[in-house]
C-alpha cells in the first residue's frame, strides 16, 4: 500500500468518526434511527420488554458477529501471520546483535526495517475497512439498543456475586472517575467472550476452500 492510499484511508476513517460523533450527539437523528429499526428488532429480540438481559445478549451477539464477519472478510490472515513472524524474527535478530555488540549486523538489520514495516502495514491494511461497515450496520443496532433500554421500566437482574442489580446503575471502573451502566458492562463482558469464540471460528473457516470461493464472490461487489 503506497502513502497516497494510506492517507486516503486515514482521511475516510477520520470523516467516518466525525459522522459517528455527530449522529450519536444528535438526539433527533438517534431517535429516527431507533424508531426505524424498532419495527424490525422489537418483535424479534425485544420480547415485549420482559427479558432485557436476553435482548442485550442477542444484540451483542449480532453486533459481534457482524464486526467479526467484516473483519474476517477484509483480513488476509496468512499475510498477517507471515508479517508477524517476520517481525518477531527481526526483533530477535536485532536484539541478539545488540547484545553481542555486532554493529555491522545491527546496521544491516536496520536497513531491512522499512521492508518489515511495509509488510506489516500491507497485511493489516484491511483492518480499517470494516470501520465503514461498523457505521452502516453495527452503530444503528447499538443506537436501537439504547433506545429500547431507555423505554423500559426500572429493571433488576441477578449475577453470581450480587442480587437485585439494576440495569441502569452506574458501576465504577476506575475508582469514581469512570463509571458505566450495568447493562453496558454486561454487554462488554459477554461480547468479549462470545466475540473471541466467533472470531476464532471465522478465522478457522477462512482457511477453507469454501470460504475462499465465497470471498471471491463477495469482494468484487464491495470494491
């Protein structure tokens, strides 16, 4: 990937982040998106507002699956693995040369550093593209989830370490400086566990010939 392509992707990412901040910061736009999705999501995973923990769980599964799917679609895991192995070998060799005081060896390895960096950048270039699909698919789902929870009656749930935990209670993360809602903490914990399983599963599937054929059919329509 050349510098022009990298600059273009960075510019698009900054523009996307600006649009996301604008949307999340405007209550009218958030309400319009939430109401538009409510007719579809509420009958499927809303459960009449009776099982909000299950709704949060299923919404998390959907968000994690979509983000993992698009990441897997645009990532060349083989190229990334080769780049990581080359980077590890480079660091091992240059550390060894420095310990031995082999200045000539260090100078030769330093000349190779731009090639290693280029290989790493090219292998990870596809990681930025899923951000565009984060905006198109995932952000609206999260907006609907906040709207759905905001219209619930005061709701409590039970966890192994406590009873009567409110979905909307603030949980301290860093002392009293940073706090988040209980439902969001539940969402994050579940997403990390399930997301890891989904990502590993998709990564394993990506090595199959079936996925290679699917990717060839999908990718031209996304370019």
